[in-house]
């Protein structure tokens, strides 16, 4: 995730066994990708496993690397784009993309403007570059800027976590997915749909993409290229800065609620594309979603370690998710919080970005249709984190969170009035949202308990509040 309230985990020193270094085999002692030498001798030039473990985008920092394997090498712009298979001590194996420049130590070529321009050129000419086992291909989108030129300024955005982003001439931005998964990445898929099939202007348009095609036929999205929002500011930092300045940002959050509703309406645009067409929500859908909520709550109880969590009322019947039966499920953001937005012009507008979904979940799960109120619940939990992080007295925090939630929700309800993807009554809307907030808070409890136990009180409070909302009689305030 990119939001400050969902970042980081402990790092552990990895180990990498030696091997041949041929594609598909463990890294060899003399290969520049190796990480261990003979006993008593100086270490080799590149300790890639240790370097991997220190990167913010490496997903298993709390585990130990037990194997690194070179799946492929693709020569690009004087550097090498490496597809690595990384084995972890829990038995899992993931693929990562590492761009290696020349040097005695690990040199990340994504810090090299010439290498980045070479990647952009593959998109510009819709070209392909052959590797040892696969190939890199480029595709252009509607927003591509052919007149950008080779002299455009190139800079890398600092502070990201799961991906790496490069800005070209303050016009385009390329996001490189460090963790590769075969299949269509939702960030590419959803941005393309919004660009080519809707009039929604609240997301930067798609300018192109890079895909990696393996010899076995697997296709993975390696990067997406979009318009760059030059005056955009991280939404999470924007809200905290406004609170520090004494501005409660309620007008801005009202606009964000409106933009969220417009996004969901755009994703519900009638289409013959089966991946995006709205589908009726069935009783079986609701039952499956309820099981998912109960499973997440059970995990939270286990992780809470001494914190008693209240019982959660029925989540499958009319007092829970039941009112969704007969409405429609659609594609949605999937990992929505303030850090997935850009505040424009001091909050007069917002751009919504990063449709990748939760990166640790399988692609197919991230691409499933659901009630888009999951996004709304995610944003409400992000507002809760902002309240807890603001330098305000406890009473002021609670008052601001209440006001911020109301501003966001009222605008969302107005923007989606009559839409088939939301419950018809205000009471049903509130109850569905409460269930989804319970689920999200339970997820956060597990995350914080495992990574930042000092923060666990924030989602615990959210869990208690959402559970209490579910227990209130219909129509109660």
C-alpha cells in the first residue's frame, strides 16, 4: 500500500544459495546476481538478496530469502531488466522485476534517466525487446504524448512502497510493478476502461503499458503509463496538513465523496465487456461475502492478543448485507484510502489513482466484482486513521471524524442517488457500510498487531464503533 497508515514491516537479513545463474536456475557464484562467496573470501560484487530485503517494494521483508533464481534477462538501454524468482523461508515463491545497471554494487537502473527513456521508447514505438526466455512489449494508449522528446526531464518519485514511479517531463508518469503476476493487472484494466469507454475525468488517462511475455505463454503487466497530475498532492498528507493548519478540509472531503460516487457510476457504465458489465447480486454472493467477513473477524480476534472484541451481529440478513440482494455488483477500486488520491488545487478537486488493489491478493481475486461500498468503507477507515494521526485533542478528533465522515458520505449519496449498485434506503446503506467497516477494521487489526502493535488501538476503536452501528435498531441515530 502507499498510505502512511499501512506501511512497513521489520526486515530480516536474507540468505541466497549458489547455483548456475542460467535462466530458471539458482544464481551462480560468478554471476553478478549472486549473493554469497566461498567461506573466508570477500563477498561477491552484488549481494542482491540483501538488497532486495531492504527495498520498500519487497513484500516479504519480515521473512528470510532462501533462494534467488534468474528467470530471464532483457537488455534495455545499456542495463538489464531481470525477472527474478525469489524463494522465501515459508515456502512461498514470488517473481520480481529488478533493473540492474553497471557497477560494483547493486545499481538500480530505474535511477538512470537514460534507462527510463529507453523503457518509454518501447511504449512510444509499440516495440518489443527479446530476452533470453521471453520478451518485453510496449503498447500505446490514447493519452500518449508523441512530442515529449528525448530531452524531457526524467525523475523518480521517492517514498513509494509496492511500486516504482518515474515522471517524464511533468507530462507522463510510468509506474513499474516490481512484483510480477501473470494475468491482466487491474490498474491497467480499469484505467483503460475509464479512458476508452467512459467520460469520467477523475483518473489520469492511460498513455500506454509495458508487458512481459514469458516463453511459456504467460503475460504479466510490467508497467502502466498515465498522464501526470502536475499539481496533485498526496491525499493523506494533504488532509493531515490541512488539519495542522486549522482547516478541517470538509469542503475537500465533500468533493472527494462526489468524485468517489462518479467513479463508481463510471465503472457501472453499460458495456458488452464481461469483465466490466454490472451483474445482479445474489443470495449466494451475500452468503459468500458474509463468510469472508466472519473469517476476517476471527483472524482479528486471534491477533488482538488480550483485547476483547465485541460480538458482531448477524451480517448476512436484512440487518447486514442482505439488502444488497437484487442490487448489482461492479468493478471497484479495491484498496481505497486517502493515499490513493491526489488533492488538486488545495482540495478543490481530487484525482483517484492506483487501481491495482491489495497487492498481496491474487490477481483474479482483485478483479472480482463486488459492492463498491467496500471502497467507501475503506475511505471511512482512512478518515479514522487521519483523525487518530492529527495533532488534535481527543474531543476535537472525535468531532472532526464525525464531521468528515458526514461530509464525505452525504456527497457520495447525492452522487449515486438512484444507482443500482447502492441499497435503496438510507438505513440499508448504513447497515451494509457498517458490515464492510467491521471487515476492514478487522483486517487492520491483524496488520497492526503483526507489524505495528502500538497502532492497534486505532482499528480496535473502529471495529467497536462499526459493530455498535450494526447493533442499533433500524432508524436509530
